[in-house]
């Protein structure tokens, strides 16, 4: 099966449960050879107290068991869709997920991170009460190293509290389209996206509920942060 898939650029498994109902959130999960970790991430999504979401898993060319696991999810839970594509990096994988998103707001769950049980519910309450907000961010708890290289001076380490963390972004889907989608960079695409949102004068609000669990306790942790 995997040899067959490698000869193709993209394979899509889409559920159509929301054809008549727009989910409040589209959760985009990108992954590459993180079968053990992505299970933890998805289990945290399934535990959410807020249920009005869809999830798009984008496998960026893994050769582990991620494919079989994701297809099984799609068959048992119609909120999930799955894309397998050749390896092009996280920014392209997110863009693939975005093209399939139907939700009012788009958010991201990195495959090595996880959500607290009320993560989506807390954000939904804010967005419903403040419908003018285009871009919500903030509210994370770090497991592992709290220091990251400064985008503008990589030799300098700064605390994550001075950064934006892309996994905490909740962006109105139509506003994200206005920004041109996900920046295609090898590093700091989240930082660039945040800068674009400010430049385009989107209505941005920061929250402090630390319900996004940001894991930096293993070798494959990826940093996409920005010093503010």
C-alpha cells in the first residue's frame, strides 16, 4: 500500500457530514512520521467539551502507521477528513488542510501537542460574544524547554512568553483568505502569518487561558515562534 501511495502526489479521504451544516471550527492537524504523538493530539481533540468542529489530518508523506490510523478515524467519525501527500513541509501541509476547511474559524493542532478539555469551548465563547474578532491567539502551557531562538537574532534565546505560538491561533476563515493563506517558509511561518494579520489590520485579541499544551520535550519538536 505505501509503495503504491508514494507514486502519487495526493490521496484524499473526505467525509461530507457537514455538507448542510457549517462547523464552528476547522482543526487542521499536520504530521510527518509522528504516529505515536499524533494519537495523543487527536485523543485530546476527541475529549473536547465543544463538539462543533471538523478535523482535517494532513499526512506530509509519513512512512509509519499514520495512514492506517487516520483512515480508521475517518471511517468511525465523520468529523474527520484525511489527506496523504508527498513531503513538502508544514506550511504546504497546512495550506492543503485549509483548502478543505469549511469551518467559520480555522485553528491548528500540531501533531506533537494537545488540547486541554475546554480549549475549544473557551475560544468559542469569546468569539461568539465578540463577533468582530478576526484573529484570536495566546493561552499555552509549555512542557519542556521554555527558551527558543529569537527570530531576528538566532544566537539569542528568549522565553516563549515573548512569542506567539501558532497552535493557539483561531482565525476567521474568510480573513485568512484575505491574507493569502499560509506563508510558505522553512521557518517561522506562524510569525509571518501574525505579522500579516497586523499589517492588514485584522481585529486581533490575545487570551490567557493556558489550555494549549505545547510540547518541547522531544527531539522532533518544531519551533515556529516570534518575539513580539
